[in-house]
C-alpha cells in the first residue's frame, strides 16, 4: 500500500464524518449494500467516539479546580463519586 498514510483525526473531524454518514443514509440514494456498509462504519465510529468522550471525561475529573493542576490518575470504585469535593 504505497502512498497511504495513517493519521489520527481529531474528535471534531470524526464527528463530522459521522454526521456525513448520517446524511448519506438519510438521503435514500444508497443501495442496500452501500447502506449496510455505511451503517456498520457509522456504528463503529460512534462507539469509538463514545469511548473517546469517556476517556476525556476521566481526564477532566483529574483536574483540581482550585489549582487547575492535573492530579494523578486514580481508579474509582464503581458506584462511588466525589460528592461534595471541590
């Protein structure tokens, strides 16, 4: 595969791609085969974006509001939240 480059798209670019897939599916101009491929690709991309958002939310939770410093990543136990800590 000469000449192909792999690169990471930004979150915004991937959201735009997903939006484009939605528009293509909504247009009604795709064949059934094309629709299935676009739908499958869209579902994979939507899953990736959801995982990216979860990771970003975890990073945001590490920011100390008072100092704006990023603390060490801590694993949270399920069902526990930092209620009342600011």
